[in-house]
C-alpha cells in the first residue's frame, strides 16, 4: 500500500493518452504493490452507482488505501436509480447469508433515466420538473434505506443535488470553481428526458426554465479542473477525499 494517497502521487497527465503519471513518469500500475498480504480479510465494501463510481480512479483508490476490504463494485455507466434499487435488493439476499461485515456506498444518479421511475410520484402535484424529480429521489432513498436495513451505509449522489440528507456528493470533492453550484437540480441535459416530457401532456412544466437549470449544472460540472469533457472526474484526489469522508461518516 502506498504511504500517500494516489492523488498526491499521480498528478501529471500524459497529453497523448490522458493517463496520470507520477514525477518519474510511471502510471499507477507500475507502482502498485502486488505482493502485499492482508490478514483476516473478512469485510466487504459494496459500492453501487453510475459511471462516476465505475471510474478506474475510484477502483484504484480502494485497492490502494483499503486493502482489508473485499471490494464489490456493481456500478455501471448510465445506470438508472431504478436499476440500482433492483440490484441492491437482489444482492442483499445473498450478502445477508454471509457472516461478514458489509459496508454500503450508494451514489444515486440523475432521476429520469428510466420511465419506470416517473410512476413513483404524480407530476400533477408539482410545479416544475426538478421539484417532481426531487420528490422521486426522496422516495427512492427511502426504498434503499429499507433494503439495506441495519448495515453500515453512506447514501448520497454523484453529481446531481442531494436533497435527502447532509452527505456531500462526489462533485463536492472536486477542485474549486468560480461558478456557483445550482441547487435542487436532478438531471442534466443530454439523456433525452426533456424531449420525453415535452411529448406528453401530463407534464405541465415550464421546460425552458427547467432546462436552464439543467444546463447550469452541466456548466458547473465542466468548470472543474479535475472533471473532463465527458463530465467525469479525471484524477484520484476527489476520490481520495470522498472515500475518506465516506469511512468517517458511515451510519446504521
């Protein structure tokens, strides 16, 4: 295991392939200690989310700094919150059979990646897309809390607003930016959800205003030095800081 966090070691970016290197020009794999032994590995770290937890930077931070955990990452790029909930429910049936400690990290993604999610609340009860999506997100969190039960857990979001607890999102650990983070924004423009809503008369929202908020979130994400053009973190440091906070703030 490295004596320092990866974010302090691998800071230089190769302009050819975009990979991060240390001061001697070595990528992460060349510095990994493949011979280390961990005694009594009887704890599981289970993570699930979308592409923000499917990043290699996240995987390597766990391998480097928390080798005592058997690491399970069920994250998939583009995964909806509905699928996250479904996978959690199925996996818990197996994990509860094991006589080991399991800690859970759940990072919810933008609402509306699945049309099934939209049935959780009646849009007629809300004045805007984001207010409607925020209510759906809160209901999804309640479902997740009931599934995980008394296991140690940390539930938050990756890049959208967290309106259900005080846990910071992953984006809150990214480098500072001159733009102000928009509040209560639960989707970004690009997944087709606004086109979906526009074509259905049941949604009586001011889509121009809602779209503007989504675009401001996209611009906020893109203004960070350690978030790339695909709107994903491209360095170790945000994950170093985020996971350290995660382990310090687990709840039952």
